[in-house]
C-alpha cells in the first residue's frame, strides 16, 4: 500500500463524503426543498467520529486505498442515515 497518504485520513474523508451524500438524499426527498446547513454540520461531525472509530479498529495496512474509500463512504452514509432515522422516529 502507498505510504504517501494516511489510511485514517482517507477513511475519514470518504466518510464525510458519505454523510454528505445522505444529507443530499434527504434533501432530494423532502417537499419543502430547503437544505439545512445545521443538518449537514451534524452529519459531518457524526460521520467523522464514526470513521475515526472504524479506521482505528480495522487492520488498514492490508486494505487498498479503494477499499478504505468504500469503507469510509459506507460508514459515513450509514452513520448519518441511522442518526437521521432515529431522530425522525423520536419526533
């Protein structure tokens, strides 16, 4: 694996993108069509911490850069999706 980029950084960056994609998905499925910067900020915080946790617990040395990006994307998207769903069910 290329040692030029930190694996945790790749995973966290991809998770942030994944969370952003989930907030975009939520925006596209709403009727009022107002995009909430507050929701995006919350999603980025959640996904960053989730990605750091995942990246610190898996053996990243044996995972390719593409694999790390996919892990990060799914982690960020899933973490934000679960929190969003829990908030909707709580309301």
